[in-house]
C-alpha cells in the first residue's frame, strides 16, 4: 500500500515537475497553498516518478487529488483504488474544472460530480486589478482617491529590511481576530512564519502599505505557473479598511506584471467575502467539484 506523508518546506523543489503546468489555474496546484493548509485539512501526499497524489480530510472522510500535468492518469487512479480497497473506504476525489477533469471524464470512471460553490476560485485579469479602469471599478477608484487625500501612504515590496515590520503587523492582525479560538488562523500564521524563515528557495512575492511610519496592510503570494499568481495572504488594519483595495491594486501593478491572471482563492461561503470578491469582477469563477465514487464495490 502506498504511503502518504505530510509536505515539508524542503519538498518545494521536488514538487516543481508536477506543478507549474500552463493549463492549471487552481490554487490547489500550488505548493504554498498545500503547505499553508496542511494542518487544517491534514494534507498529505504520495509521489513517485509517474504521479503526485494528495490526500486531504473532507467532511465525509478523505478525498484525493491526482496530479495529471505530469504522469499517467490511469496509473494514478489505480494507486488510489488499491489504497482505498486495502483501507475499506471509497475512492472519492476532489478536483477543479480544467484539463485534469476533462481527461478524467473521458476515461469513463463512474463518479457523481457535486459542485462545491464555497470553494470556487476567483480569478482576475491582472490588468483589471492593476488599473481599476472603466465604469465597473468607479467606486474602487473613488475609495483610493479619498484615502490618498486623507493619508500620506507608501507602497513597499517585501524584503529583508521590512520583513520584521511585516511580521509584527501580521502577528497583531491575528491576535486582534481571536487566533486562539480559530484553527484556520493558527495554521495561516504558523505557515507564514515558517515560509518567511525558510532557506529552501521558495518563490514568493509580498508587499506592505504604510501610512506615515505605520504598516496598515500586507499581502503575500506565489506563482501557480507563468500565467497565474496565487494570493495567499492579504490583511489590513481595521482602522484603514480601504487599504485592502489599495494594496490589491498596488501589488498587481508593481509586483505581478509578468502574469496574466491573479487567483484570489475562494470565499469559504462567507457572504461578506463573496460580495467583496465579486465586486472586483472576476474573469473566471473556477469551479471545484467533489467526485463521489458510484462504481462497483472495490
């Protein structure tokens, strides 16, 4: 039986040949996303020369994500079936729309597809977020204009010189939001600290906004591939709410010029977050599915 193990930061480079496929836009095809949420969803992986398979905890038990950009789909599915047969569980899957799902459906596997709306990814054209041009972004531009008239602000790329300020702001943001009672916030904070302290060569970009000498917003993310960038963290001081809009624009304009798309991940089913993400007019609402096995008993 194959063995699933927990991802570590030193796994970053060996994951590279399975990730960075130009046909993928999902945040699940991103090392940092897998790592950040490993404590919440118990993310683990199996890897050999042909395939990479992820296993995560779901509401119904376990779910598996096969990586198709490198390797053989049928081979990966045979490993999942064998593993689940030995454990006496159903080989339920988790995937997003795109070529992996298309190839899977072409093979005729017996699964029911259940859309998971709360987990759909919001994907934007970088140019839209960087310029906020046109009528649809009129209110966003007005918010930034009012903020700029009221405050003397500056944008800074994340670097060693300001990393301490970045972390100090992050720590306070989590404390203010009751991190002690929220496992998700604990996982986010711990992973952020570990990633920033790592010497494994993990590729990421970050930035902060200051008002005078006070940090009021931070952001950090990493590439999915050469077309798409995934924003993992975006936090702003509650007293400077417009700083969310500002750092979103400034990061897209100043740091992400090499990318066509920006993935701002899901809304977790939170009404306020959904409204905010829809207000930026996503180019793609990337659908995610639970695939429930309906074939014969294994």
